[in-house]
C-alpha cells in the first residue's frame, strides 16, 4: 500500500509537470506568433527574448536582437521619458501607452507605440512590452495635416478673393446707383424714369447678391461669439434697417412679440443676419391682393434656448419645395426676386450656432419659419 501511495504521488507530479510544459509551450507559441511586437527585458534594459514581429520592427534577427540592450535602440532624446516610465513601472507595475522612436539596424528612426507590465519569472522581475510600428499611422497623420494646411491656404485665398472682388464690385455699383438717382430727379421723360427704375432694381439685386456672398464667407470663417443678446434692441435695429431699405408702396404691419425670462448668449451679428433675411423675404413675398399684409416676429427665451418665429400672410410655398428652399441658388418660382442664396445663408448660419430651422407654409396662405437657438453659454 505504501508503494502504491508513492507511485500515486509521482503520477500526480508528472501530470502537473506535463501540464506546466504544455502551458509553457502554449505561451511560447502565442508569444512567437503574435503580430504585435513583444519583448521581454531585464530591469536594466537588456533584451532577453523577442518575437519575430519585434525583431522586424528594429530590423535585426532574433539572435541579434537578444544581444542588444534597450538603450542601444533608443535615441538619446528619449532618455528622460524612459526614466519616467521606469519609475512608473516600479511604482505601479505597468506603464501606460506612449509613443517614441527606435533606431533600427540601418540607423533609421522608426516611430512606435509601447505599453508594458512587470512580470515575475523564477523570482526575478522582467519588463514585458508590446510594441506597435506606427510608421503608416504617422504618414497618414502627416498627409492629413498637409492636406488640411493646403485647404486652409486655399480657404484663406478664397476669402481674400471674395473680399477683394466684393469691394471692387460694390464701389462702382454704388456709384451707378447714385447716377441713377440723379438721372431720375433731373428727367421728366416717362420712359427714362421707367428705365432708371429698372436699372436701380438690377443694381440693388446685384448688390444684395454680393452682400449674401459676403455673409456666407464670414459665417464659414469667423469664430462664433458668445454675447448676451438683447432681442428688443436687436429686432428694432433690424426692422428699422429693413424699413429704410425697402421702398414699400403700401403698409406692411410688422408685429413683434418678445417674451420669456431667460437670457440667451449667442452671436449677435449672425442672429441679425438670420432675422434680416427672414423678415426681408416675408416682405418681398407678400400678396399684392392682400388687404392687411403683416409680418409677425415672435421670440421666446428660457434658460436653455430661444425660439424665434417669423410669420407672414404672403404667397406661401408649396409643400414639395419645403426641403429645397434651403439649397444654394434655389429659386422656387418666377416670382422669386432673390439670388437663391438668402435661405441657404440662413440655414448655414443657424447650424453654425448649433441651432435648427424648419418651415411651415401653404400657397396663398402664408409662411412661418421657426428656429431654435441654444444658449451657447452652456455648450
């Protein structure tokens, strides 16, 4: 019975040893076959074991790699960083992922990303690190940065072009408008007056188009400002400017209702552009047969947002056009007097303010634009 007990103990030990051997073989296979570079190093930086992926990164054979120290393949400028990582290892047992460069066998710099832990093997501490070659990633990043730089340069050139052309065009337009006004005052000939009126209308449309192009350019380029919005003052300024600009042959009532106990922080200039476009459209597209034309401006503000509605009883917009009116240069009908840029600028501006806009309209009844602008103070 005693012999049986010894045999039984030996058998169990053999089984345990075999399991350990198989486990070691499995770990070794996993280590060797990993597509990520793996390296086992002593605490002083001597490389003890590496896999094929790691050897490929540094350009040495497996045997050559094991003759190296960590410091031989690390550029001097990373020494301070490496010492910090070593202290991190000793304090926490691991170091978080970071990027650096290796010196490969050809003397070239190879960008890599590393992370690692301390492991205990036969009572001795080692550093096990995973290493990823990020050469392709770096190249892709550099390509993106270069492309962004080129795009930024192009955008700046376009901005300068827009400003230059707009200035050069608006100056002679204003001169032409002045000459047209003088001509209209000096002549008594009816046909000449009609022609001058047509000329002034064309000049004003072109000037409006240039203004809209400038608005779009500024909206795309300028940073969004966070200002306290005084809607009472802002709406008064916009409506006064519109009344002075439009030669309205009949009375169009502009009703303003501002309520709410909240305060909105947003970009005053951009909101002014939006209101100007929407109110101008509401006036432009009134029905000539409407006995009591109006434009309603309703603004409500709470702590998180402002809701702005601009409503009219004009000619209206058919439902199939609702999704198209915000497209660049879209003109809904022959009655359209604009360039098709106004509502596109409105939508782009509202989105720049992190808001949204929608339209409700029926032909012959009127149109209502409704937008929500968030309080930028909380974003």
